[in-house]
């Protein structure tokens, strides 16, 4: 029996498979996807059907598994139900009508209300933030909840871990979550796991990839949130990861490259909302329900605090109502009448955000964007650069924070009305694939404090002009456009 397939027959088989995959893709890919995302996948599959469809099966779906989805929906329903019973809501009719509508949108999409009576302090200094978190952990009496996308136990973060160990010795319940893949990429990960096993800290990796244990999903989904809550009364959130500012990478140290961050310290009812986001993630990962009863200590007078601030926590991510963060961002940008200041390390917008930003500039709003001069991620940096021409032509002013530093802060202000800060970048990954948490603060005093941070960025940065940008070589523009296409493969 001749087992060899004639080359002509094999050619017909491959041709047939190619045609079937192309036809199947035309009917499947566009479903429930943005046109740009669908077109990017279709282009890849039309160029190379077998390889393209294989990549789509691996990376083209955000399915998380029935158990995880069920737990997530249960947690969100519980959060919504309990928040309805608490007298914490801020009277949104006190806000300008556009802000009130955004607060209602956030409540509808993310289940958490706008709360009043909060105290806010911005923390732009990396090492000061670590010290502040350590000090709060040392004051804990009931529980400490720690959740960071990247977690590393190094010389800079060691005080935090030592404070967590001291807290467990006092009988405090300490729970720690970190993204499995995000943290695993940092040098020293296995050593951290070994050290954690020797403590009484309850810890779990988020979205773990463990095929041998039947735990496998799309590998580029991430829990990107940054949250620390102490006793349910003091909280921190923002852009900082729990690692030293060079991310323990020898190449970064040689270049003098450090990450520039912005965190916010919170007191008041909003901390309960932040704690509920942690509790939902803990429940999804472990199946354990966390008691969130707050324990309040003595008030701590702090000169940089802004008092009586309305705040709203907005969680987003796969399995939650689609793209809460993007909907809030675009709604606020369209509401601007005078000024928009955006800070994002990875600005790779979809059509809706790009149109919102450029339309604002075209209608006379002063729009500025702060980004890093040099990106730490090759493809993302080039994808981001592919949008600069459209932004500059519309009148957006782009400021590049000087290398070797990486401006990793994620925040924006609209007029004198509202500030938003959190873990979310302004890119398609943060909108569709990452679990994020954002904090909206419709308060003029907070905006004034944020403006001080933005003024510092502007003073240190170099403004990019359209004539300078047009001088880039054609080969660089080609790479930008290819990277832009890959960014759309969500």
C-alpha cells in the first residue's frame, strides 16, 4: 500500500483547507468585534489561513472558563446588592449634568456608586509611596489586602513584605494577589514564591496558566489592577507595581531607566468600594468569601490631603460589561469644553477614543498628551507612534518625557471638573483584555493637585512638533504601521 500522498493531491487538500478557513473566518471573526479588530484578524487569516486561524484560536477569544465567569457574575451581583443597602451614595444632582450622567453610567456598568466625604492625597514619588504603604500596613488591626499586577520581593519592596509579616504576627489577616504571568517575568520570581511559602501570608496568583492542572486560557489576559487596602479604611491605587523602579532588570539599571508613577492614597467610603474589587478578585481566584467590615483608626491629619471629595471606583475587564473604562474615558472627553490633559505610557486608541480626542482638539479644546520619549515595549511603542501624525494634525500637543525614564503614570483631567487615575492605559489591551481599576474624582481641588503633577511633566518634557515628526525615515513609518496592525489583534 502506497502511503505517500501525491504532491498534487496534497496541494489540493491544502488549497481546500485554505478556502474553508477563509470562508469560516468571514462568518465568525466579525461577530461581536470592533470593525478594526475584525479586519485585522481577517487580514491575517486571508494572508496565511492555517497559521492565522491557529493564532486566532489561541489569542482571538477572551473566554475565561465557566467557573471563573460564574464566580465573577456572582461577585458583581453581590457588590451591587450590598452597595444598594449602604447609605454611602453621593447626591449626583449636586454635580454638573455631564458629570452626573457619567456617574450614572459608571454605576450601571461597574456596580459601584459615587460616594462623598473622601480624603485624597496624590503620591507622585516612587519611594515615598512604598514608605506610605509600609506605614499603613504597620497600623493594620484587622486585614490587609494587597493586589498588584507585578509583585517582586526586592530591596525596595522588602519593607512592605516585612510589614505584612509583622501584621500576620499580630493576628491580622493578610491576603496577597499578583498576576501569574506578569510577576513571573520579573527576575527573582521563584525566590519570592519560596519566601512567601515560609510566611503566614495568604497568597494566590491571578489568572494562572497551569496546563497540567487543567488551568489554561488565552495566555495574554492579565489582571493589571494595583490595590492596597488596610482595615477597609485606608486604600491606595494607581499605576505603581510592587517592585523596584527598574523592575529588577539589569538592562534597565545599565541605562538608568526607572519608572515614573502616580498613586493616590484614599480614606473614606470609597475605600470600601476599592476593597470590594479586591474581594471579588479573591473570590474568583479562590472561591473564598472575604469579610469586608471596616475598622477605623484615629484620623491622621495630612497637609497634602484634599477633603470631602466625591469618588467612584470603576472596575473593568473581560466578563464585565464591555469596556467600562473606555466608555467613561470617551464620555468625559466629549464633555470637555476648555482643557484635556492625558497621561498614558501606552496610547494606542481604538477608533472611538481617537475620534474623541481629535474631535475635542478640532473644536477648540486645549488637548495635551504626555508620553515617554522612548517606550519600554517595542511593538507598543511603534503602534503608539503611528497615531502621532493624526493627533498633531488635529492640534493635540504631545509632550515626551525624557529618556531613560518611563512615564508609567495613568491619569487625565477634564477642564476644572474631574480627574481620573488608575491602572488603565489608553490602549486596546487595557480596554478589552486586562482587568483594570479606575478612580473618578469630580472635584476641582483634586484637579488642581493633578495639574501640579502635569506641570512637572510638562516642565521636564520636550514637545513634539509635526515638522519634526515628518522627518522620520520611511522604514520607521513602515514599522509603526505594522505594529499598529498587530495592536488591533484583540
